């Protein structure tokens, strides 16, 4: 009788522990240590025939009809350094004369060899790309850090220095 009771208790403990582990694992999100991700885009100039690429510039005018600034919106494909498609980059900048530009960059990423499913958001003033990483979602939940960029022969490279 004691043997049957101990087997039942052991089985119940294993089932309960498996349930709790599954629940605690599902609640996680975000990176747990600093990492650097390098992404590549060919931007708007070479993707005019790609329907997934949209690059638009809107002129702002004051009440007298004079040009007072502009808004530009870019949606461009992103690749990793091996050329694998890993998502899209959305950039919007706006500004008027004398105030500078405010830019927001949203990187919508899918799983790849160097990326996970999620978004990374960067904002800044008077810099392309925007420097400060201000948050994210999915695998990049609450991430912060810095973005830098550099034009190279194969396109524009974004370097994401991520901090949890």
C-alpha cells in the first residue's frame, strides 16, 4: 500500500513540475545578454522595381506656399550578412527649417541565422540612422542600445548594439 501511495505521489509531483516548467518558460521574452546584429539593405536607389520597397518624400509647405520642410518614408527589405532575407526596415523622418529632423526606424525581423522574431525601434534627432534603440517586442522585448550605419559596396549596413 505504501509503495502504491509513493508511486502516485511521485507521478503527481512529476506532472505538477512539468506543468509549472511549461508555464514559466512561456512567460519569457527579450534578450538576456548584449549582442550585435549586422543587417544590410540596398535602400531605395536600387530597389525601384521591387514592389516590396516603397520610398516616398512629401514636401511640407507653410501658409504662404513656401517649402518649409519634408517628410520621408522608406520601407526597405533587410538581409543578414549572408544575404538571407530577415525582414523589413521602416524609416520615417520629418522636420522643418530650423528645427532639424526627427526620425524613427522600426526593424521588423523574422527568424534567421542571426535574428529572431520581433521588432527593434530606434529614434533620434538629426541623424541617419537614428542612434538610440528605444525598445522592441518579441525576442527583442524592452531592448535598448545604439544603431550605427555605414555604406559599403553591397549596400547600407546597420549595426545594432543591443543591451537587455
